[in-house]
C-alpha cells in the first residue's frame, strides 16, 4: 500500500500536468482568435534589380521656311514659258516668275543638263539668234540682253568671265557660260565683241581688237567658253578681278560684262582701290554690267559688284 506522502506528490504532479494542458489549449485558442503578427525573413535571396523604363526623346517635325532677300536689284518681269524641249538647261530669271498656264513658279537658279547643246539657230539677225538661245534659256530676254538692247547705235561689248576654281562648283560655270552665250546670240552683225577669261592670269579670246558679231566669230567665242570645265579650272586658286577690267577698258568698248563669284584674291584686292582704278581708267564712259554668282547680297563681294556697276552707269545681277 502506497505511503500517504507519495500519494500526495503524485496527485500534485497530475494536477499540474492537467493545469498546464488546459493553459496551453486556452492560449492556442486565443492565438487563433486574435492572430499573432509576425515578420517572415528569407535569407540568402538576391533582390531583383529594378527595371528602368526606357524613354525615347520626342522628335519634333522640322519646319522649313524659305527665306526671301530684299534688295534694289532691277529684275526682268517677263514670264517664263515652258518648252517641250528637254534640253533646255537654265532658268536665269532673277526671282520666282509665274509659269504661263499655272499658279506654280520656277525658282531662281533652277538648272537642267546642258548636254547636247548645238548652235543650230538662225544667224540672220539678232532677234532670230536670241530665240535660238532658248535651247538653254526658258523664254523672254535676260536682264543682260535687255540692258544691251537699251544701248542704241554701235555696241561694242567685252565679256570678262571668272574661271577660278570656285566657279566650277554648284553649276556656276555652266550657268554663267550659258548666260553669256545668250547675250552673244542676241548681238547684231553690226555689233562688235571680245572675251576675257580670268583667274590669277587672263586669256583674251581675240588679242588686240574687237570682232564683228558674225556667225563664225560667235561660234568661235562659244567654243572658247566651252574650253573651260570644272576639271580644267580646278587648279586656278587665285582671282584677279581688276586686271581684266582694266585691259578691257583699254580697248574702249561701250559695255563691259564682268562675271565673278567672290572677292579678288590676287592683284589689287582692296575694294576702294579697285573702284578708284576703274574710275581713273574709264576714259570712254564705258558701262559695266556686273554679275555675281551665288553671292549673298549682304556680303562685301556683292557690295563691290554693285558699286562697280553703279559707278559706271551699268546694272548688276545676282544668281
């Protein structure tokens, strides 16, 4: 029979076990009822790199505007007529001119191929030859032809054309050559002419005197112009503007036509001295028609060409 002290100890142990179980059950129920906050931690896991959203810059459409220059240049206002001849090469209008039969306009300086040009035109009179020039000009008289026509009586013209390397760019040589050919074709046989090609040095078409504007002489002069190409003049790196004009003045013509595309870089290059020399040597009151190829009218070279023309009772034109 178990002793009393051992029985009491056993009963006490059983009571505490039952009490512990009851407390655990009650605690679990409370945890389920109210929930227990917890923080889950995961170790050794590489955090994903943030992804950057690529944004492309917004490209605004480019707006083109056509700049217009203002000047006091005298222009021809004759409309240009289209021709079915595909060989027509150069539009020499000095501003946009409405096309007959439409609202569009031909922009100044528009050009087309010059290949295949032939001087198969009538040389019976000046008017007929001017029409023949239509193979490389579109309609009407150029400003130069109109200027020459204003001078009545005996007309003696010397053409001075720049053949420096820069004239070989942007079709300037072809355009100026065609423009001068048109003037040649508009001359009468009673007129006389000569031609000077210049860069640092100059070459005179006919040494010593002016030639009558016959069919044969005009054809030879046009061939003289055609001798120069962009390739043949690419080594002509200097330009002496004054010397050919002074040489032309020594032959006492009624008109000198001077064509260039920039300021002189050889000989006398100061604009004031150039003007002074021309004035001192122009003893026959020769008129000078000055042509600037691709000149900005706000630049010194354009000012010089204007001044030469205005000082010598001529006109000027820019292409």
